[in-house]
C-alpha cells in the first residue's frame, strides 16, 4: 500500500453537531489478504544511517553477535557471490543479447537502476525495496511534505499486483471526479497498471498543479470501465477525523500514522473533551500503518507507564518504546479489521495487552516487522526490513495478526444513507454497548 498523499489539514473547530466532514461509507474489503506496501503499510523506524562511500555499518557491535545470526551472510560474502566471474560473464552475455536483438532503443541508466532493484528484490521480501533518487524524493514528500496529487490511498496486492483505491479523501480532486473506495485502477493515462510496481504508479498519478491524469477504473456493479479525469492540485488531507456520538462517546477515525497524526489525534481528543467526552472509540479499520514514532506518541497519550512495543534485530539488539505516567482514564474501544496493519497492530496490541480497551471487529493483517529507509550517496535509497517487533507481552504477530476481544463481521445497516453514519455501523453499535456497560 502506498500513501498517495499525507499532509496536514485542520480537523475542525468545536461544535455541538457532528462535523460536516465525516468518514466515508465503509465497505468490507477482503483484498485477498492484500499486501500493504509503501510507507503507509510498513512500520518505518525513524533513524539516520551514516553511510560510507561503498556502504554502511549496522548499529552495535557486530563481532560475536554476527556469529550468532544463523545463516546470515556477511557483506563480504554477499559481494563475493554477486561479483564472481561467472556472474559477470553471464551479465555480459545478457547485455550482448539485449544489444543485438532488443527491438527498441536502450536506456542504460534505467538498466542500472534495474540491477540495483534486482539485488534487493532477490531477498524475496515484499517489504524491502530499492528507490531511485526520484522515487525516494517522492517517498519523503508523502510522509512530511506538500505536493500535488489527487487525494487517494492506494493498496497493491503483492501477488497479483492489482491496485485498489483503499480510501478517497473528502473534498479532494479524486472525490470531485467521482472516484470511490474499492475502485480498481486499470490504467493511468496510457499506462496499463497490470504488473507495475505501486511506487511507479503513484509517480504517474502525481504531477504539476493544474495538470490532469486520466484513470480507468473497474468498479463493482459497473459492466464497463469508469473513466475519471482528475486535476492535480495541492493536497492537504487529515489523517484523523472525529465526531461526538450519543452518550458522550468520542469517535476518532485514524486513517494512517504519519508524522502529523499525533498532533491531529491530540487536537481531536481536546476538542471532544471540550464537548464532554466520557468514553472513546478509536477506529483503525483499513488503517495500513505508518511511522513507529507516531503510533508510540499516540499510545503514550492514552496508556499508563510501561512498555508499548519492542523491536529486535537479527543480532539480538533490542529497542524498547515506553510510555510515561500520564494517561487517559476513560473507557475505550478500538475497531480493527483485516486491513489494520503494522502500526495499527502496535496500537491494538498495546491496548489489548494492557487490558486498557476492548478490540472489536475481525483479526488484523499480521505485519510484525520493521523497515528502515537507508539513503545512499547519490540520492537513491533502500528500504530494508531490519527487525521484528513484539507487543508488550512479547507476542510476535507477523503472519498471525491480532484476534479482537469481540469478533464481529462488519455490516452497514443504513442502506439509504447518502453518507456514512457511524450509528448505522454494527461494529460501532457494539462498541457503544460495551462502553455503556463499562460506564456502569
């Protein structure tokens, strides 16, 4: 899953009625256990890695630890394997064949980038990838900067490479052009989506302000493809939306964990407390994850002093992330589903382990590994899986997921609603029942 934009927008002023901007109507999206790729689907550790001209050293003492890493090849062994004479000879043969027979012109720079990408792809890890300088710059924009796009979150299935619109943000060019959650992107301008990497497709969708991109979409219930001509413009969308429900229950939807999400989350809590919030529902359904620091900051607001999550690398180095004494002492429910991944699972796992709230919904995605972005000297970068993470009780949830305390399949019961209404959402209704019982 890749976040096509990730910028801050004010979440609104205090008001007696629910905000006009509500979460979009939800549909259950079992996307073949779709692989969540990109920043929004990977747990990214914010760390600076010092690089030498030809590489970098992992943090910590690698002497005896490296010997204990079963099956781990050293950097020299990898280089010896990759640059053997037979490998060079075979690469030369392929180059000669391409030079002799390929029917069009050859971009040798692109081929070099393909070699670098192939080295990382050879790991067989769908979460590790190589970024060209352009892709890395775009990646940085998606987490911290302002740029020009259309206002959607995309998800790619790791096996089929099919690309689905996971979320269309309100008041964006995508919404204005009629795009909907669940649309499958078939073509971007003249480029067929099939077989393309998501990062490349996102770069095609973004562009200069005022220009347009034509998207061909497959939509449930439509026999023919739907075409959307979308104008690119500066996108400023919230990652947190909220409103007050009956019984003074605050409803906070978090769509992903970006650098700006903790501030928006804190603002939402303060606004709802000002309206008399006595209990809270945090909606993490379809939230594919994001930045480790962001989710830990948010958990620190909610939970008492203690361990939130810890990570371990292949050398056994452990990093603990903890909360302080301050916490929110109100009943809480957390909504999750099969698309709640990565940082969402850190949030849900900590809440469940502490018994500080009730998880409601269906089993989460199951992503318990950590990626770090390592910039290279020429402006490119490698996103590398570098550690596992564990919930406070030591649970490793990768490939397993987190079981909710109350399992309940999603059903929307307001068929005639033009907009999503959480009061017609059966999982929200269950959360309200649970919170009412806790309140006594």
